[in-house]
C-alpha cells in the first residue's frame, strides 16, 4: 500500500484528509470516529467573535440593571465563550492522537490576538484563521481590506508559537499576490476556499431566507484552478482544499492541482465520518495503480507550471469551448 502521509504546516499527518471546521468537529465522539476512520487531522468549529457579541448583546438587552452592567455582561460572555472553547480543545486533545487545529473568526484587531493566544495555550497543534467580513461600505477599498487582513495575520503569527493557516474566500482580484503576502508574514497554509452562508430570496413571502449550508458534489472545481495557479507561483505555503469535495476522485484532483491536504465537511454530514476510510483507501490504491510510492510524487503534478498547456488554467471565457454550442 502506498504511503499517504503528508507534512502539512510542519505537522506530520497520516493522511491528507482533514475533517474541516463545523459542529461535528467539536464533538468528542465524532472526532474519535474521524480518527478511527483515518483522518489526518481535524479543524475544530470556529470561535466566532460576532456570535459572542450578539449573545452578550442579547443578554444585556434583557437586563434592566444599570447601563454599566452591559460592559460586565460583555466581558463575562466573552471570557466564558473563550474558556469553553479552550476546554473543548483540551478535551479533543485528550481524546485523540491526531492533530487538533483550532479555528477563529473575528473582526476586531485585538480580539484575534487574545483568542489565538488562549487557543494555543489550550494545546491546539495549529490555528486556522477564518478571515472574512462582508464589506458593506462605499468607503472601504479592496487594497485596504487586504492590507488589514495581512496585518492581522502578521500579528497572530508573531503572537503564537504554533503554525497558522488562513482560510480565505474566493473573492480576490489578484489572489496569487495576496497569498504570497500571507506567506511573507509567516502563514504556513492557505485554505481555499471557505464556503459562506448564502442568503436566498423567497419571492412569495418576499423574505430573505437561508440557502442550503451544504455544498454539492460539483463545487470542487471552484478552487481547482486557483489551487493549480497558486501552488505553482507561491513558495513556502501549503494549500488545503475545501468546498465541494464529496468523492475521493475530487480529493485526488485537488492534490494533483497542488493541495497538500483536503478538508471534508458536507460529505461528513451526509455519509458520516466513516467515509474518510473510503477516501484513504482510494488515494492509496490510486497511487499504487499509477506506480507512485508517495503522495508527494503527485502533489501539484498537474499544476499551472507543470502542464504543457498552462493556458488551460488561464482561460476564463467560454468563447472558444462553447462558442459554437447550439
Ligand atoms: C454546518 C456547517 C458549519 C460550519 N462551520 C464552520 C466554522 O465554524 N468555521 C469555518 O471556518 N467553516 C465552517 N463551515 C465551512 C466548512 O468548514 C467548509 O469550509 C465548507 O462547508 C465547504 O466544505 P464542504 O463543501 O465540504 O462542505 C461550516 C460548514 C457547515 C456546513
């Protein structure tokens, strides 16, 4: 059987398959199942700064005490949320032998640093920073948003002594430049791409409604091209693929494009943690079938600079391919 172990952000993983951040990965029993099925690592559900503020705001709103009590409520809820998150990380570390990657999503400078430090002291092996807030202003320029993001990552990397990855959106005009900047400030991996909550519209009730939180099996192509381009242009950063990876075949495609690891989420809700076993055995048999001894030999084998016609990744318009389609 071919070796499917990988080094991701300097961590030794037995498999490139990671159980991605979601409610399943905060659950000790589920994480044990993931480990038994051969997961390389897990990313714990994110600690969301926004959620802490809204919870504190809700409690403070119900309080009829003096206004100063709102500050205390905020402080208490915030500390309590960080403490329970760190306790969860400790429990997961005690329950499993695979790397446990903490995850944060914040939007205030100082908060990121505090959360990151506490999660690192709780024993997380690495930290995934989920860094996106929807710009809803005519005054915020894209270059400024990117600058702020880079500054935050730089500060977090300086503050903790565990590897830091950055889970990003696909909404970038010049993605290779941004990821190169992430690498230059010390990020060890880029997780491409987060799939956000998507609002939809109910046209009869005239209301905003949530669309499905789960991806479909064809969505994996969304990151495939970008992974192929970034993995060939940017040095010193690993890539972890996420979104739409429902089959072992799509996992192999992401690896051929240049991903070191592959994160699963929707498929774990649909088929259970046991599906990780199928991914591992397919990847191993794939390597055997094609005469490769290790995953390293196929990682990025079909990336932008490794193929004879790189313009296949540059082409974005349908003109040539479907120009004559009837
Ligand atoms: C129910 C649910 C909860 C999620 N929670 C988080 C989270 O806390 N933090 C995060 O970074 N991503 C979260 N995600 C996003 C997933 O980690 C993943 O990036 C995304 O679902 C795309 O992968 P998939 O196509 O395999 O589902 C969540 C996704 C789902 C469906």
